[in-house]
């Protein structure tokens, strides 16, 4: 039995659609999701429940307290322990390069308001807002299910238009941002200017990661020669800064949040910081070792 609470069945959650038969699975699936559009969209579940994951587990906890299933208190003890493990994993190694995104994200956890709206496009940089930020009941995340590059900026502009009083933060890679950075024109015209954290490693990082994993001696077409992002942001009327050291980020973010015309912070990171847990060199060395084994 598979209890799928609050997830969408997509490529990443199904091992590229290899874990289950489509549309009727051999496993019994209980699919719980707040949107009825997700229930049965790909797989026909044995039981479909339209509810949030939080509502589900509150209900299960109440049933457990009534003596159905685990011994009294065991469910609560297990969830408390899992929560501790989750919070412990918010810490990750110091990242190589000028700006350490681990430190940046830790600072954002402290200063972003409870009702923040976070958006992102596609790329390895999305691990930071998805894995290392905390989202309470009032916060929202807007991200592409299909892994579409460039989604974050127009999503942030739309969110700022609908909720002008809320802080909207877009995480974008340098390649990701340039997919449709011209949408800043729509933001300027609509007076809907978000904060853009532009994570610049001068590379299509995810593609580079796959090249390093499978063809470490055949890198091709992943380096990017970028424009002056600060001047680009300024041309659209945004408060714009280039952040070249971790120590400078906190003050820059404070100025960005105080701006009434949006902000673009270009964060200069190293291509070595390819994932939170593995550097580019480590990925390449592992690939070469496997190839030579």
C-alpha cells in the first residue's frame, strides 16, 4: 500500500514513471491532495481523498489516540523525531565560492515574513528555496511541475500584481532568468515589481551536472557569457546590486526588502557549488572513477 500525501505524481516522484503501471497500478494507492485535478490525473488510486496533508495527519493522529493502530503516544513520538531530523537537515556544508547559498538561505529563513510568496524556475538552484526554506500556513510557493525554465519571474510578477502588499521573492538562475527576463517590462508597466535573487554561476548548471556525471570528458555548451544584470535591473527601474561575498548579502537583502520598486540581487556563486551536498569536482571525480573501474 502506498500512501501518497500531498504530492503530485510526476517524473521525479515516480522514478521517471517506472515505479507504477499506468493508469492502473499493481500497488494499492491512497492519494491525498488538496486539488481534485491531481486525483486520478495519471494513476487511478484505490482511494482518492481531497484534503491537505495536514488535515490528513491531524485526522490520523486523532484516530490513533482513540486506540486504533499504534500504541498510545507512539505516533506523536515518531512525528516529533522526524521533525527533529528534518530541521537537522537544514544545515548543509559550507558552499565553495564567493557567495554561500547555505548561509543565504539560513538568513532568509530568519528575515522573510510569514506570508512570503516564493517562486522559482528550473535548475539546480531550486534546491535552495524548495529544500532549505520553511513554509508556514501563510506562505506560498509557486513553481513549475513540468520543470520549465523561466517560470519563476512571470509567476513572481503575477503574484505581486494579485498581492501587492506581500513580499514576493523569485529565485532564478542566470540561464533560467534569461529565458524571459523581458517580462520585467510587464512588471514595470503593471507596478508589480518582485525581489529577484539571481543566482549567477555563469553556467547552465543542471545540464553541466549531467555532463559531469555521464560524459566528464565531453563538456559542451554549458558556459554562459552573461550581460550586466545590475544595469539590466536598473533599466527597468529596480533597485539592483551585485553581491560578491556572503557577508554582504544580509545588508543587500535588507535594502531589497525596503525598496518600493522591487529589487534584483545578483548573487555571484561558484560553478563548484553545483549541489548543496556535492561539488562539481566531487561529481566529476566519482564519474571518472566509475568509468575507469
